[in-house]
C-alpha cells in the first residue's frame, strides 16, 4: 500500500461525510500498522499530512457540547423525590443513579461496575473499589469512588444509596450495586445511560441535546465554577491531567451570568 492509496482511502471517507476525528483515527491506525508489513514510507508522509491539514480546515472538529445544563434544575427535581419510602422502586433507582452521577462524575461503566463485595461503609461515607478493568485502568494506578454524607437528606447520596440497598436486598439476583427494578438482575451501561437520560427529561432538560454522559461535564463544570480545586476535580473524576477536562468537559452553564469583561474587572 502506497501513500497515494492511503490518501484515496481517507478521501473516500471524507466524501462519506465522516468527521475529522474519524479520518484521523483511521490515518493513525494505518500508519502504525503498515510498517509491520515493510512499508518504510510511513515514517515520512508529506502528502497525508497536507491532506489531513486540508480536512482540518474544511471540517474542524467541534465539541459535542458548547455549554452544559444547570445542575440546580436536576437537583430541584431530585429533592422533590422525597420521602424515599413513598417512591416507587423505579424512581428510587433513578434518584440514586443520578445522585451518584452528580456527586462523583463517573462514567456509566463505573456505575455498572460498583460491587457489594468491594463496598466499604464508614461513618460518613461509602467507598467503592474496583477489581474490574475500567477505561482508565493502568499499571500502578488505583481508583476508588467515595460517596460522602450530605447535610440535606433529600440530596444525600449516601442516605439514598443505603435506603436503596435495603429496599432491594431480599430480591436482588446480582452482587452488583445497581440492579434492574423489573428483573433484579445486573444491568448494562446502556440501561444506566437510559436511566440518567430519563432524569434529565423529568427535570426539564432538553434530551435532544444532552445525553447521559453530559452529567460528567455538568457536575465537574459546576464544581469548578463554584470554587472546587482543580486537583480535587481531577481526582474525583479520575483524570490524570487537566487537559481532557478543559478541552472536553469544562463548559459554561446555560444559566451562567453573562457578564462582560469590563463589568467583571470594574465590579466592586
């Protein structure tokens, strides 16, 4: 395979209206694989570089979200789901999942991986460790998810979780923390994502724009804008550096105060 053939292949993908990131992923895969088959030209590819530069300027990569939703809208709805003993198991499940998502900014995979055998209950917190491989698992790195007690019982993730565990204790058919409110078996990431999206819809958030993964951006952005240290945010969300947070997740809330630069400088 020559450099021209690679460019023709990428050009074909471009005309299929594929994004820059998709083309870049294919380009990287080819240029890392072809040298194993004796293609030494892969070390210097001026034609491919020029082609990808042109694609970049014609189809610049854009973030999925230019802004994020206001967490107070979801918190207001979650507060209304109280007292817990009057909730259906479906709404109780929705509430505990949403509170964990807001309190710790996890991925759906992390939520699904929470296991009763690796849960430690302390006086004012619940801590989960993860023996399973997660997206960010790597040698020499360990991750734990901590749910702290919160003074407002309506929004206390620890209180809600313990109530949920007690509610499904005799019916559950899995050691995973989150189980289906219909079959009581463990659930997959797509199911948890659907639950999170349902809470957004019930809270009045536009789910045509925001999906389940937007919890990660909304919660971390809210924490950052309200004074939480960057180090704490990175540790909680399991990011090794602030690069991805600032590039993909840190967004202005829909209801942020749009103050001009001059007003911000001169305000007393």
